[in-house]
């Protein structure tokens, strides 16, 4: 297994060197954090008396929205024609939040809704955007509402620590993955009581060493993004179960949708929650190694 893994790493390293100029990604040792910071620069702004949309950085794959009205419960919808509609909660404090343009280039609709009563909402703002993302990795490198981190985050520092000895991207992924599945335990009580609109706090998850699937995926995504490895936090289904896992982009390979661990022959689907809660049992590893058991719905 070690020999096969070494050969694979060498081949991937060669591919990384050949494609580094094409992708623009940093390669080699990953001992330092690489955190991109979203900015509401004000270059392209749409607003009314209820909401402000800063679309200055759509080319980098994100928008920023803030609510300026007086209602306490707000939602944002981001949708591209022909794709899933992404619905988020938005804070009512008048501060910007970051939302990824996960579905790539095209025409998006951004809408803000105010709660009237119960589950009823009224549209307060709407804007159409023609999006041309020049930084194709941007949506999956920048922090956002679901994967929230910054240069001072403990998760970022831990990601750098874990990656310091890695010779290539595979080494970074392996080190971070192994840390998460060996140091976190699944919080069954939290899974049974979690409310709609829950957002992971990656530093709290790291400190408490426990969480639900959303927490596992968000923590690992934050660590990998801060090492300049494009990572999707994917939400979808495993059978009838709503679940979260991740996909990564590797130089020379592209988006790898079934990468998790090296079994001597293949890298398997990256599902840190199941691997951790199942203690990497043979049955669990066989399950998560079968991509047909997973159906992606959203990417953050």
C-alpha cells in the first residue's frame, strides 16, 4: 500500500508541475495558510430601502448581501436558470454576508424576503445578474456563510500545522482528512435537535471535537481552502438521508468527486462523517466508496 501510494503521489506531483501554469494554483509544500478575503468594494451595487447587493466580485465567484430594513427574520434566494435555488437565512444587523455563485456562469436571480408571519414571506428585493466567473475556483476557495473562516481562525492555523510536512496536494488532503476522522465524534443529540438555518462554526467544532455531518464537512472544507485546494461542501442525499460531504480539485486530475482515502488501489468518496462515526469499519468504507450511494443537490 505504501509503495503504491508513493507511486501515485509522484505521478500526481509530476502532473501538478506540468499544469501549475494553467491552473494558477499554489503547489508544493503547504506550510502556510492561503486565505482569500471577500470584499464589498462598492464598484457594482444594487439596492433599495430594504437590501443592498454588492456584485463587485462576481468574476471571483461570490456576491455579498446585507439587509437594511426593520424585520427580524430574513431570507435570501440565489438561483441560476435551470439550476437549484439556494435559500439562505440572512442576518438583520445590517452587515454583509457572503454567498457563492456555485452554479457557474449564467444569469442569476438574487432575491431578499422578509418574514410576514409564521412561514410566510414577502419579497423585498430582487436583482438579475449576468455572471461571468473568470476565477473558476473562486466559489470554492473563498469563505462564505456556510464555510466561514478568516486568517485568524483556529481551523486555518490547524490546517497549516497539519499540512506542513506534506509533499503535495494529496499529502495535504490525506493529513487533514485523517485528522478530522480520528479526532471528531458524531454528535447524535445535536443531529436530532438541530434547527433549520443552522450554520457551522468551524472553530467551535475544532475545539469541541464533535459535530454533525455539516460540521465535519465545513471544518474540512475550511482547512483545505485555506491551503489553496478548491473544495466543495456538498449537501445531498445518501439514500433517503440528508447528508453533507466534500469534493476536492487536484492539479492534473480536475474535480475528483470520489476521493476519500487510499485503500491501496483507489481513492474513495470523501465522506469524513461516515468514516469517523463508523470507525472506518469495512462495511462503512465499502458504502462510502460507492458513489452510487450519494446524490448531490447543493454545492457551497
